[in-house]
C-alpha cells in the first residue's frame, strides 16, 4: 500500500482529492502497456463513452502476480484508483484478486460515494485480467 511523506500530506489539506489520490495521480506508478508474452494477460472494463475506462496487464509466475501495469481514462479518482490497485496487486495470489473489494480502494483513497462507479470499473478490470489467466 502506498504511504505518503508528511510533506505531501500537508500539501493537500483541502479540495476534492485526498493527498494519496494526488500523490498517485501525479506519479502514476506502473502506468503503461505491458509487452505481450505468454505469461501476460490483459483485462478491461468501462469505456470512454461511460466516462471511465481501465485496462490492467498482469504478468504471472504460477498463481502469483509478478508485475502489473495499467492504462486508465477518467477523472483523477479513476486514474489514482487504477494506479493504487496496480501497486496493491503486485505479489498477490490470483485467488486473492477475486476477493479484492472496491470498498478498500474507496476507503484508502477517500473516494466519495458519487465516484463509486469508477472504483467498480477499476475492480472489474483487474478481475477480468486475473480471469483471463485461467
């Protein structure tokens, strides 16, 4: 899970986005496409016409996720949630991905309830990538 330096926490004291959302949105860890390979799979959810689209790539060795990457279209909450989930998924067992819950993303990133649909798209994209492996 991403942690923030104290200076970053202080910098974003007000506004519609939490400090962690801003931190992830500005840095975009694991953003980009993963090169196709036998041990790489892709999952997708949402669409630009819906206002949010997320793709995850997972590289697995056996039942464990070794590497992740993502591309996301949408508001800062959507993009930050995809970045956070890409970080969180690294090292997870594929079976753990199926138990991943949007509530954790919403809580950790302090995403407002009106953006819940965006968080569900992130969760769906990650689960689609994990299902494509099997």
